[in-house]
């Protein structure tokens, strides 16, 4: 924009204020805080609450890829240009001052973790996204074609279901809990309002067939929703979308309506004009002060600061802020905060928003109070003083800031005492020296002479000397104090002597010793005459002291595990040799891990065995007993046994670890060496005639299976561990199997008996007939209860598994329950079958176990 146009705008704005009799300092007014001469248009505004409770950080999107950011509520702005990878920006949402998300009209979603300085693409659909909304750092949605949601901070995005989620290109806003609302402009529906109550995963249309074109939507909490758009209509609900109200603004907001809530009653509507309602949308008042251009975006902070994006004459875009009724925060700083008595301090007002009046209080200062914005004060007397500032701004609450004990007024410090500490010190050590604190002392300056004596560091009234390794002799140490008035005199010099420490030698020996041995020797590569060398174990003296000879020395054999070190002691200086010697106790190896391998073996086979070993073993020994069982060969943790074909019985395979301390305890595995084995068949032992059943044995890939069946036909599975048998007519059948293992051993099963029953008519009597048997298993007495639907004669029969009738009796039906108690004490233990017959027809079956 040209300077002339800018001047004209200010002139026009002043004329409007003059005509209305408005004083900017008397009531809230609009203030231009951002002007961009050549953007496409601003598409969104977003502010967040800072850690201090203020709403100072905000962002503005330009359609062509620019992002404007303020950290002082619009006073100043910085610009980030991301047009190289995203243009046609549509919407932005920040969850705090660092984490934000934006979308564009090209179907892309971006995330920033540095307050908008840089952005990373998270998702690209190539379609259209018009708005983005997050309830927290993890859960958010985008509205467009299609609607999407995320629950992991945008790492993954998933298409929503329901509503018009695959064809919507309206706008969405967060309400409360897991609820969002959206406007939906379907391809075949003119206008709808959708809602999700599960964080955007699925949507339902709660309002359909709207006769106007709904655009933006805004929410205040769970209950208050507002949208609108075409034909200057405002559409709102105050009961979470159950009922809706409609208002038309005659000189209205135009088609591109945007909304912003401050509370449940106060809401702004912006478009071609700017309106405000204070009764929840029922009545509206135009903002006659700010009636220039088209208002594209609006945002109201929780502190009732309103920001509007405005296209005044089509040749520039501006952001306006509603000034007045603003939060006022008093703040200031002083330079310096520590001064010498008689000096001056400059105070600078940092209050926000800029106040109109200032009231300062300076106890101990001259002047003691001021109404200037940035006063200068002189302090004549030493002490610690507080400062208070109270500021006012029309339309804002008065604000006061007191900084307690803020100004420190000092006098020249007195001479410090002479430092105190060790007089005789040694090379290569650290020593601390102190002086009492000095009144008005701010900085303590220490001096060590000569500098070759060591490295001097200090912290106020305490200094540390890290003594030199290669210099010895007399040294001095002194200190002075500095503050705003200058330096105090030097203290009296402390005098000390740095003595040479004993010479360093290396320690040797140590290592591991076996349990029960005399131990290992520890030696030192050299020694000095006149120096005593003390052997320590884990920081405690062992009582072993060796006098230096000028040659290598030995501390003898030690047999206590731990870390050994040597202290060299002279008249003044003690020093530990830098080496530590570890001595450890070693045992014969623990038992290796369990031997693993076949626990049943064929005596004509070769089998392999393994172990996880022992942590202490250097090597391993495998053994097989008895010797006649076969031969074992192996190394380390794997072995192979060649079994003796003449042997059958139990064999023991053992593995033991070996190290320098001997052979340890063995791990063993007991193996049954067989020439054949027996298999167990699983399947139904009672079946109906001409019915198919499955029968199986344990599966082993190395087995070849051969099945035999009487009374039926194998229809599937021959050669495998499971077969299907189609049984023939009523009678007795059996199943058996023989297997051959890959190592040459065979296995067989006993015959598995199957009773084949004539089940015809079991279901013909009606649903009220039922047979129950209890207890089951039974020992002496068996109770049989049968519910008869008709009065007739029945016969009860008990069969064993061979099909032989072992008990029978007649029963008279009466149309109700009939029962009998049967003495089975003489029956042999095993499985039995019960059948109820009506004439020659079996009508009910069951079975029980005799214990």
C-alpha cells in the first residue's frame, strides 16, 4: 500500500471517531496491528493462552503461504514463508505456544513443534481440507473431502465414517469432551450440520436440508453452536443442537460469515459487516466504528480481546485489535538494581497493554514517588528497597506490581579477614579456603601466588585450590571484595607450604583364585625409602603395611575377594596409587543348563542332545551310562548318542563344565531306550450308525501311520495322525493304528472299541422329552430320570463297551417325569451306555462312568 493510501485511512478513521464523538482513551476502540500490502487474503487467526495466563501469542495465515506470528498480542509480528511447499493455506490450530497444526486447500496437513517457525508435512490427500481443530496435543480432526481424525498427534490420520464425511467441504469446530460440530456441503445435499461424539471417528447429520449455505461454525462449550452464511442468516443452538434458532440481519453479514464466542451470551459475527450480540445471537448490533471492507476472520480471546482480519479496499489486508476492556499487566525493570549510595537508578515501564497513567513509589529514594512513565531515582543511604508501580488504562482494570527488595544500595566494602584453611598441603589434591562474608560484598576476588602452585577457583567467600602435580614450595593466598562502589583493600596474605606427594607406582598381580587355595599375590613396581605403603581392601585398610626400599615391593598373598589399592604415606602427604587390583574367588563350574533332547529313543537310532551351558565353564565333558547303552560323542554344548541295538532300558546322559578350578556338578537327562512303544487313540466311543467321526493319535512328523477299522470305512486321513471314519450299521466297531518312526522303531495302539447305535427316532418324540443320569461318575447307585411327553411303556437298557446288555427294566410313562434308581455296585469299572426304547425304536441315549 502507498504511503498516501495509509495516510488517507488514518484520516478516514479519525473522521469516523470525530463524527461519533469517540475518544480512544475514553472507551474501547479498534487499532490496526498488522498491515500486509500484497497478500492474497488472510484465511485464519489463532491465539493461545500462555503459561502466564496472558493471550499474547497468535498466528495469522495468508492464503498464499505466509504465516504471521506475534508474541506480544499484535504489537510486533514476524513472518514465516512456507509457500515453497504449501500454498492455498486454509486453517491453523495451536494447542499451546509450540505445537500447532495447519491444513490447506490442496489436501495437506502440517505440524509445527517450534511455534510455527518450521512445519513438517504429516498427510497429503490431494483433495481439499478447509479447517483443522484439535482438543489437545493428541486428538484432532480436519474437515474437507474427506473428513479425517487422529489420536496420536497427527502421526497417523484416518478417514472418518458416517454423515457426509466423504464429501464434506465445510468447516468444523471443537465443542467439549469428545464432541465436534461441522457444516457439511454435500454434493447432493445443499446444507447440513454434522456432529461427532467420538473425537471425529464417525459423524451423524443432526440438521439436514438447510435452505441456506452454511459456512463457518463456532462453539462455546458443549451447548452453544453458531453457523450461518448465505442470505445474511445466523443459525444457532443453545442446547447442544437439539433445537435451533434463525435470525436474518437486514444490513447483514453477507455470505462469508465467520463467528467467535466470548461467553455463552457474547458472540461476534463477521462478513461484509461486523456485528456483536450480547444475548446469544437473538439480537445484533453493528460495529459502526469498524465498518470498512470485508471481515474474513475473527478471534476472541478468553480475556475478551478481539482480532479481525479485514480487507479494507481490496488493495491490502489488515489485522485489527479491539483496544479497551483489555487485561492490564503492570511491569517494569530497573538499571542497575545494585548501586553505590548517592547513585541513580533508571526505571523503565514494561506494562502491557500500554497504560495511560503511572504511579510509582520509591521508599528510600529521591524522589520517593513519580507519575512519569520512565523516572530516574537517586538513593543516598545503603539498604535494600522495594519499588511499586500502579498503572491505569481506560476500559481496563487497574494493575499494580511490587518488586520486593529490588534495589540494593551499598557502601564500599571493608577489608576481608585473612583466608583460613590448611597450611601444609600436598601435590595433586584439592583444598578449600574461606573468609567470613563481608557486608556489602558482591563479588569476591581471590589471588594465589605463585600461579604454579595450582588452579584457583572461587564461589563468593570460598576458594578452592587444585594443587599442581609438579611444583612444591611456599605459597600465599589473599582476597578482596568488589561491589557497585569499587574494590575493598586486599586481605592479609595467608601463607602455606605445598609439599611433594609420594611418587606414583603401578600395582600388579591379583586376579582369580580357586576356592580353598592360598590366594594371589599383589606387588608394586617400585617404592621410595621413607614412605610407608598401606594395602586397602574396598576402601578399608587391611593392616598390611610395607616400608619403601627404593625397589619393587610385595604385599604377599591375599585370599579375600574385592578391590585392592595402596596408600603411600609421608610426613605430610598421603596419596593412593592410581591402580586398583581386583581379586576374585573362582569356583568349579555350576551345573550347565538342562540337557535337552529326546527322552525316549529307539535303540536302532542316533539322537542329538544340547545344553545352554554354564557361565563359569571353559570346556565341557559329556558322559553316557551305562556304557553298554551306546556311545556318546560331542564337544562344547552339542553331543550325539549312537544307541546300542542290543540295549533296552534306562540310560543317563550327563554334561559337566570344566575350568581351572576343576570339573563342576553335572546336569543329567534320563532317556528311555525302547524297541517299540504304545499309542493312545482319541475319538468318539459311541456313535450313530452311518455317521462320520474323527480319530487321532499324537502327531509326529517322523512317523508313518497305518490305520485299521472294523465296522466302518476310512474316508480321509490314512497315513496321517488323524482319520475320518464313516461308520456302518448298528453294532460294535473298533479303530487301531500302527506307526513306524524314521529311526526304525514301531508303535502300536490297543483296539479302540466303538459302539454303533441305531439313532433313528431319537428326536421324534417332541421337545419335552429329556433323559438325565446322575451322579456321573457313579459308584453304587445310578439315578435315571426321563421326561415323557406321552403315557406309554418304555424299556431301559444298559450296555457295556462291547455292546452286551448288562441291565434292563420296563418303565411306564405317565406324560410327566418318570425315574428309577439302579444298583450298579456289581458292575465293573468303566464306561456304560443307557438307551430308552419305545417299542423297537431307541428314543434317548446317554452314557456314564462306573468308578
